[in-house]
């Protein structure tokens, strides 16, 4: 980051920095507050075909050789590297009009995405390269032919075209799931904030931890890019709906194209949220935040405030007071500024044109003015800043019945500190107004009335990618209307683009292909790394005596039979307090269509199973931390016998610990070899273990916690 700000902004291609030889056509990028030139961008002479080929070959090879967990750990390292230098990124972002709070949403938000996917990758994905989807499907009566669904990474490149408003968060929300899936990225930032994207990419490059070919950056235009994309490639676009439509038409068949586009998001004030209630106060605060954060340049910002007819004037008055109290417009370099300029004068002019169109459609300014505001300059003085891109917060009111409102209010987006206020009389009418937006990224609802919330959920969910219900219980902890989180999907239907980003592991799977795989139990075990019933097993010694270094998929223990007596059932019933009639009343149990008479408790049998398969001496098995998918299949009567077959089903070493997770297939059988119960046992097992002289007491190479 030690370079002159007026240099040509370089691209990062084929694992090295590249600049054009001839920059005669370079485009100037200017400071949003002062109009000073920050840098220039040009891609004259760029070899996009070569960059894509590098991603598909070198990038695919380097990422493909890693497991999900190894990629997740790299994402964590990237997040740590960016965290160490985020103050530099804050400072740079000021030139784009971002206040410190704006930068926290962008810079810290992007870092948070990396941390989240690093965590989810290790907790929700196997330490492998194949992800299993759903249960095994038995395709033959004798169990010799099975089917299941698997995800494998796509073989191409993820082209990520980002908007100007979030040059870090918006880019990293695409990069993180692609990287975790094992697909290399080619990032194309928007020109007005390309220098911020170049800065975070440079930090990752300087960390020395980027796998070769996994990340490339194009600083400038991408002429002819779509001519080089095909089956196995992906495009993730954020920007205007019109540009998304044009690019989608250019994409060849087989290219996965998703878009997150401008939307006319709504926020509904419930009829119960009258002035003086916590819900009304939370609504006013949220509307002020969405108007002023990033100067309203957010794809998730509130564009339509939908409020009860009697609440319009109190809302506008409360909002005016809140803005006067909290909002200081000016250059983010000045202390005390809480709202910066728009990203460029061109964007300012575009916003003012949209406001004029809304006024021409019948709207009237009820808060603010379109005149150039006096602002706080970088030196702390206050006055006009004609070279800056400043617009004061604006609210436009529309009179008349909700059904007669002009279409413009649902179609025209002023991508800045602008919102419209629309009145409704009934909750159904409010729902209709939400739907007229044609599909949105998010709608929020401020209400403490579950009936109002339920009606709006039923009526508006189909038109939104996300719904936020705001009330007095979550107002302080809520992440807010305009803040997507990496755990939940970000996108929306219709005008919002029809795509999804984020959403936890869902976004990772978007970069992978789901395939139905059929074969024998042995073949599916070999392909998936998960043992399937019917595949080979071995019982050379108790598997609980084996550390991960020795344990293998298919290692098995078969217990002897244990008899079940009526005394056992009654003792367990009285000891636990579980006196359910099926265990204690012969006549009532026999009348139950599921039982032949009194039967053993299912949890008694599972407890016995643990006693049947456990090896009690200290050993490599450090802890049992749960069981999953427990199903009781056949009742067990007094005088029956049960045994357990325990098989190592899946082994997941932890990259940074001296232990790993082992999933065991447990099958409880009766004396007739009928299945009594099935479930998975989850244990933590040391990677190595040195048996003591007597084969009992031992020491492990490192301490391991007893929780996962």
C-alpha cells in the first residue's frame, strides 16, 4: 500500500501484479468529498482468457488438493491478516465517502464473513473434498445396490462482479464460499471503489497464504469476458437490474449466473406500534440508520416506509428530530461526521434525477431539500463543497389511497439517502404495498402483535429474500434491516435478481455440482469416505483401543447378547421416573397397536448398548459427545436378548488439534437378528496414543478438550 495515489491501479493476474503498458484511456477515480483524483484504472491489453485459464488449471489444482477444513483454516488466516490492517482500510475508505461506522459495516463485515465461513467450514463440512447430501437410498432388497447424492466442486472459475458500495463485504461474501468450495475467483470491483478492493487483495497476497491461482483481481473493465466462459464457470453479479439482465443474456448455456440487484425494499410499521411504544421508537431509529448509513447507498436500504395513515405525521416529525440530533453530513476525515457523500458526483446527479422523477409522479418532499447542503469539511469548517457528492437525507411523501399510488414509487429507486412514506389503512393493504415492489431483498416489520406478523409473513414472504420482525425484545440485539448476515441467505426474487448469496453452507454448495451416485456398498464407501452397511468390516481388536493413526473406516465391534428381564424394565422405570404405561401395564400395553405387551424402554436399551460396546480402560477415545438419528424399530419384550454392532463410519481429523471426530454406526439387534434401533455415536479420539506397559493406563500426546 506504499504507492502514489495517482498511479494506475494494478490488477492481480496469474499470481502477479499487472499494469497496462499504455494507459492513455485510463479512467480517473476521484475522492467523493473533494473531487481530487485518487487513482486511475485501465485494462488496456489485459489477457482475460489467460487469467481464466490460469484459474481453471493452477487455481483448481491448488484448491482441489485441499480439504474443506484446510480451506476453512486459510479463510481464518485471511481474516486475521485483514484485521491486523483494517485501520488502513478504514482510512482508505474515507476517500469513497465512508465514515468509520460505514467502514465497520464494510471492512469488519467482510472480515466477519471470512471468520464465519472458516468456522462453518470446520463445523458443518467434513475434512474431505466430497460433501454428502441426504441419506442412503436402498435400491435393492438385499442391500447390494445403493444410491445417494454427493456434491463435488465445479471445475471452472467464479467470476465475481461487485458493486461500488461495499468493496470489501460485497466481494468477500462471494469469495469466501467459492474458496471454501474449492473454486478459484476472478474479482471485478466497481471502478469508483476499485482502489479499496485492490488494497484488501494486496493484503491477502502479502500474507503469503493465498494458494496459487485462487484469487485474481481485474481493476477496470472486462471487455469480452463472457466470451470465454462456459460449462463449469459461475458469475455472481451485484448491481443494477438492467445491467444484470444484459449480462445474463451474454452468459453461455451452462454458466451459472446469479444476481443481487437493486430493489425497492419496504419497512412496515405495525398498527400496534403507535408513538410512545418501543416498536415505534425502534422503527424511527432504524429508518434513520438506513437513510444515512453509506449515505443510503445500500441495496438493502429502506426505500418505502409503509405506515398506518394516522402515523405518517408523527413518524416524519420523530425522524426529523432524530436526524437533527444524530446526523452530521460532511467529509469522513472530519471528526464528528456521521454521514459522508455519495460515491461520486455522477451518482449524486443520478440520485437527484430519481428524486425529481418521484416528485413528478406526485411525491412531495416532507423532509430535507435537494439543494446542495452545507457540510463539515476535512479541516472542521462548515460550508458548501461543490466538488463533493453530498446530498442531505430526503423523505418523499405520497398522498392518496394506497391502491391509487403511482407505480413510480414502487419502480424508481433513488440509490442514496432517500425514502418514500406510504400510508395504509389495513394490514392486508400494507402487504399489497410490499408486494408491489416486484421482489425485494428485505422487508422489515415493527410490531409486537404476532397476528400482524403472521399475516405479513404469509402475504409477503414470497416477495422477499429476508424478513426482519422488530419488536421490543430484539430491538437492541437485532443486526438491523439493512445488514445481511453470512448465516442467512442474501438475495431476493423478481426485481431483486432471483439469486441467493451467503446462507451459510448453502452458498458453498452453489459452487458445487450435486450428482446422484449409484453403486455397491463397498464402492460408495470408497468414493465417499463414509462406511455403508454391507461394505467390508474388520474386527481384529476393539476399535476403541485404536487412535486415529490406526483406526480405519469399517473397523467393527460385535458384542455378545444380553438378556432383558421384567425386573430390568421395572428397575429402570422406578430409577428414572419413566412409568409410561407401555413399560408398566401389561393390559394397557397390549391394547396399544405398536406393542405386544410390556416392553423395555428405548433409552434403557441404548444405555445397555453403550455398556455392551464400550472399552472401559483409558484409551484414545477421549469423550462421547452425542448421538444422532436415533430410531427405535422393533419393540423388545421381557426375555428377549439384545446385542450391538458398532462400526467406524466416518473419521474426521481436526487440522489444528491432536484429536478428531469419529462417527460410529450403531445397530442394536435382538436374538432373531431383527433391528431394534439404529443411530450414530459421536466421539472424540486422539490422533496418537501410547499404551502403558499393561495395555491399560496410557498417555496421549496432547491434552484434548471433552467438548467438540
